């Protein structure tokens, strides 16, 4: 079988390079265990994403070699980004790459930037919610606002990382509501959940893909542009509640080391595309987590990430997180 693929990596200049590859569909395949890096702690949205993708690979017989998930939390994704970057030309290393990781690149002026990694593909779009523990006396956004009027600087809202999508969502909420909530960063959504349920924080910002249990967490409002489907169909959007500026959608994609070969990029792009088309991925991950299923290949993802990075920088400036 002869194939022609357009592949890209984001060059240091920001330009997109295109390579044409022809030959066997199996020009490159893994020859040993594959390391799947997750830059956040176990139990969070990226961890769930990676493990579900590995299971889809296995069930659909897409990758012959064993794939080992390696959680490398820290620095709002920077630890995992640096770890993957240092893999150089290792075609056997892939990493979850989402909007939060790229946001932290912008806000923290990280050593590893978008152009230092190799985009491989994007499989979903996600959004965020603001919620409290199910046993909290706060039952609505109005309740939280009233509580804030009494003493807003004593209200702690947790999120995964500093300078990422959770932090941006928090800043947008604080700015639009005119409150002075305190942000508490954690290593991942799993840690956020534990802190919320343990009563160590008053509320939390979290992503749909994090699989917050509705029986344990009461969602107060969503940052989506329209009402979500069940089990979040009873959760109003911030726009519905009178705050149209509080909207944020993020991507869930994948990247590799900076010098990954074009043949390997073609392989992972193809595998990701097949995974996105599988019924298991659609039902067990996309539908179960109420995400927006999509597929963008390596080149399209590289261009999309570059555009999103510029948009994130603008948003962070608007809310005063960066100058």
C-alpha cells in the first residue's frame, strides 16, 4: 500500500515545514516498549485520557508493543514537557499535550516551548466547570457570590497547576464576578478532587475530561458556550447566569520529542486517527466525558496550537496574569 502524508513540526521561526513521505504504511513501527508521558498526577484528566487511549490501542490492536504510562507531574506541565524534550529523537516517547500545558509555557516563560516539541495530533476539545463538594451549603453560583460578599478573600478555589487552563478559568471568574477568591494550585485534578472532598478548599475549577463524580461534586456553572449534555445538562453556563465573558474551550492532543522522525510522526498520526474513529473511544471516552470529538493531524494540530498560544497570551493579559 502506497501512502502520501503531509507532516509538520513547528519550527523555531514559527513556520510549518511539510515533508512528503511515500512507501510502506509500516515505514516505521515501535520496536520496543513505548513510554507515554503524562505531565500531571494520576487520576486527573490527562491521566484518564492517556490510559483510555492506551486501552483503545490495545482493544483495536493498533500498536503491537507495550505502552507504559509515566506520570511526570510538576510545574503545571513543565516537568513532563522538559522530560519529553530531553528524549531528543526517541520515536518511542509520546506525551499528552493539552491547552493547560501550553498556557503554562506562556505564563511561566518555560524553558521548553511549543516549538521544542513535535505535535502529533488532537482528538478532543474540552471545557471547564466550577463546582463544590456535594455536601456543601453552597448550592448555586449566587450562593458562592453571597458568601464572597461576606469574606471573599477567605474562599479558596483549587485547580490543576499555575498558569494553565484552570488558573485562567479562575482568573476569568474572579475578574467577571468582581470577587477576591484565592487560587490554590495542585499537581493534577486528582489532587484537586481529594482536597475538595476533604474540605481543604471551598470550590474547584475542573475539566469535563477529569470525570468528577456528580454524586460527590456539585457543579455550579460551566465555561462552555452552550449547555452541556447529561449528566451536566442541569448545569447552567456562565453566560446563562449573566457572565458571557466567562467562556473557555481547551484541546486534548499529543506531542513527541523535538527530533522525532517524520516516519514516526506519520505512524503516530495514523494510529491516533484510527483510535479517534473507534467506537470504544467514542463511547467510553468522548461520550462518557461529554467531550467534543475531533481529529486534527500533525500539521493541522501544529498550526492550531500556534494560534491558540497567541489567543491564550491575549486572554492572560486581559485578566492581568501576564503583562
